[in-house]
């Protein structure tokens, strides 16, 4: 995982260095402390945020050019890969530099309550739990929305309007949007709209978990139950991270179990008749 993150940070550095206006900001949370002057001159901020912080005469021209230039960073991976932990670390790093942040999660996931984002190891941060992202600006109010520099979105696979929201927030409103979510469902098909924002993203980080069966790197989420609906909210009771081999083995076991259960069911039915 560390090497993946390092690779991501390195590629972000290369991309950012192509523009004289962009120091390696994308490498969060690994970037060094920025001085306030450099921060002011280089970072893209929302118009209101720039205004409210008195951008400074020396950097106003550059800010004007950068003011609508937001960023989108995407963190994907299977369940238990530390996506929420990475998200919280990144938004906290942004907050530490003085940026104003807002955190959003889907109201479909109420495993840990609706007022905070919570990692599997118990770290938590206050959030907005919403049915769709388009309601965020109304909930927050226009004035408060304008002051937000950074928007973190957890469990992004549950938001159907993810692409539209990210476009608007980053392209039009100059926000830094950091998105964490499942890239694939338990069938390894794309989940929600997370993959649709990859073409919009400044950086993409794919995290891995540990296979619950062999300890190797896990890329996939195996559903342990026979439930077949795509959105089944659950934790370790329902899902486990697995490597490729154990994902395939798991599918065979699940399919064999289904056949046995179907056979038993049909036997019971014919006995009753
Ligand atoms: Zn394995």
C-alpha cells in the first residue's frame, strides 16, 4: 500500500510541476508545510475564501487566474482498505493549512450514526449525511458553501449525482474535492458513479486491503451471504477483503452452496406434495 501511495504522490508531483502555478499540492498528506505567502500565491481557492482571507496585493493576479481552478482527488479500493482513513487524513491535512472543509457521506450508511464519518478503527469526524450531493449547497446555505475550500465525500458509490457534483464543485466553484469510495461491487462490476469521475480527477489512489484468508494483498470484496442486491450495507459480518485467488475460490463456494440449498428446497417441496 505504501508503494502505491508513494507512486501516486510521485506522479502527482510530476503532473503538478507541469504548471508554474501548481506546486506539488497533490501529494497530500505528504507535502511539506507551506508558508502562507506561497500558499496564497499558488493554491486554488474559492472566490469567497480568497476574498475573505484578503488574498494580498502581490498575488491577486495569479489568484484571479487560479480562483476557479479546483481539484479532484479519488481514493478507491475494496472494503477494509483504509479508504475512509486516507480521506480523513487528507482533509485533516487541508484543515491544518487553514482551509475550510466540509465532509459528506451518504445517509444510506448509518452503521455508525449519521452525524460523523467513522473509520473501521474508530477515528471519526463530523459530517453531513445526505441522500444526494445536489442537496449539499442548499443544506449548507450559499454563504457557508462559498467559504468551503475542501469537500470530502465518503462512500461515494452511493451518490448517483457524483459526477455532476464534482464537475460543478471543482470546475465552477474552485473547490478541492476528495472522494473515497468503492470502485467495484462484490461482483467486481463498477459501483455507482465512482469510476465516472476518474477522467475528471487530478489524482487517483487505489488502496488494497489484506486478504482475510491468506494475508496477501486484497483487491476485491467478497460477499459472504447469498443476498444478491448490489447495495447491501454491512461490515465484516457480510463482507471480507480477498486476493484474486480467494475471490475466485469464494465464488465457487458460494455458487456450490446456492446449488445445494436450491436442491434441498426442491426436495422439501416435493416431499410436502
Ligand atoms: Zn487470499
